[in-house]
C-alpha cells in the first residue's frame, strides 16, 4: 500500500484543489486555491467565471502539490480527478489537467464521484472504519443520507427534494448582510453564537413525512419573511454598519435558523439509523462529511443523536470536510487498489479532446 502514491484533482465547483496521498493514508501535500473573493463579489458561482478562475489556477495548484510532496509526476502511481457531479465547465478543467499529466507520464486515470469522495475520506481519517457504514453528506449542492455497503455499493436512503442545507446557510448569510468572503456558512455559524436560538419559532421541515428526505426551501422562505417583517437588513446593508440592536436581531435570526436547520438533520439521521440497523445490523458508525460538517454546532448536535443510538460519529477535520484534493486522491487509492481505473490516455491527446 505504501508504494502507491496518487495525485487527486478537484475542480467541481469554486475551489481549485490538488493533493498527493500515499496508499497508507499519509497526506504528502494539500493545496487549495479558493474563489471566495469572486463569490463574495458576484453573489454566487457563475460557471463561466469559475471556469476561468480554475484555468488560471490549475497548473500552479497541481505543481505546488507535487513540489510540496517532493515528487515528480513520473513518481505517481495514478492520477485521480473529480468527474462529477458539479459544474461541467469546471470539471473539465480538472479532468483535462489529469489526462494531460497521465498521458505525458503513462499513468492510469481514476475518475472520482465527488460525493463518494466526501464519504470515503472518513476512512483515511479513521483507519478502522469498515463497511458497512451510514453517511450523511451535507454540502452546498447536496444533502444525502447513504448506506455505504461496500466500495462502490451505496444505497441512497434520503436526498433533498429542493435545496441543500449549505445553500440555505449561504442564502441566509447573504440576506443577513454577512461578510461572504469568510464563506456564508462559517459567517453565519459565528453570528449565531451571539443570538437566541429560541427567539423565532421556525417550523421544522417535513415532520409529517416519515422518510429520510430533506427540504430546505420552506425554511429559506420563513427566514426571508422574518427578515422582511423586522425590516432590519438587506444584502446591501452589511452587518459591519449595523447598530447593536440591529446586530442582535440578525444574530437571533441566524441562531433560530441554525437550530431548525440542524434539528431537521437530527430527525433524519435518527430515522436513518433505525432503518439502516434493520438492513445491516453490523453498522456501528455514522460518517458526517461535506462543507457543512465543518460546523461545530452541527457536529455537537449530531454527536448526541449518534451516541444515543450506540453508534460512533466519524467527522473528518474541517479541511477535509469542505472540498479538497485529499478526498479525491484517497478515493482514487481505494479504487486503484481494488483494480478499478482507466488505462493511460494517449500522450498526444489534443487539448480539446473532451
Ligand atoms: O462540500 P463543499 O465545500 O462544496 C460542495 O460540494 O458544495 O460545501 C460547501 C458548503 C457551502 O454552502 C458552505 O457555506 C458550507 O458548505 N459550509 C458551512 C460551513 N463551512 C462551509 N456551512 C455551515 N457552517 C460552516 N462552518
Ligand atoms: Zn463538496
């Protein structure tokens, strides 16, 4: 295992990331170039602009990852890259780079599913995390509850019927006038610490639906209405210019939103654990991963649910929860060692092949 070394490339959304990981899980390097400034300026990810930013960053990020690992491309065992889901213009930049390196050095290619990588990186962090396990994947675009039965064998227990939780955090943060350069989620988590989480009684989504699906669109609307009815703030009125009263109203909304957003996760996890134990009684872990899993409040609340059910919570450190190259390299290792990879692309493949 130690002899296997894989470069992972991630460009599915707004971060250009690369990392080199060894077969035994040793992280040799990890580089991320973020588009937070662009995001804050334009109020979201514009695919064409994100693509441009990836094109500008990709060569440097990958070179940096190899340099920091003290390796040359020809020392690699394979190259892994995210092939989806994500913005196709952005994915293409990472996949083309991976094919270019692999073609030049005759290396196999491993195509990676972004959400599988969010789940499997937990096995790098926790070496004794064996299949089957449960995973809650919470990010900007996805809300998934899956039963991971084996490598490549996943049963979806629940998904969102509208928005993902990260999207709800980002919108709420924007409406509250928070500093989006920090990222909507982290900024909201910080403000929520100052607020009273019981001050506004938002209703908990989908309580009458006895399944494991999620919905955040209704909660978003409730937040929007609460903001409008208090006439306190708009996106164009940044919190930095708010007086103390205004700031504490915003903090109350942030805390009340967060409480209910996470209660919804707790409900669904509770039910998923009960279901999953019926299908696979040997399950002993719930993995929580994806950008929103870096939230401390989320981690604490879910750890209670998990502990009460007699399971163990496995939550990667924040740098491995948000989009990163390590999770791609690691998932590449898992597949490579299982013999699942593509042969090297031709060395002279034209740039516009894809
Ligand atoms: O996994 P990720 O980096 O990218 C996607 O695959 O979407 O997740 C990004 C999402 C964003 O919505 C971001 O606001 C959210 O994760 N996020 C957080 C926190 N850190 C990142 N949400 C809540 N609290 C945080 N601390
Ligand atoms: Zn992600």
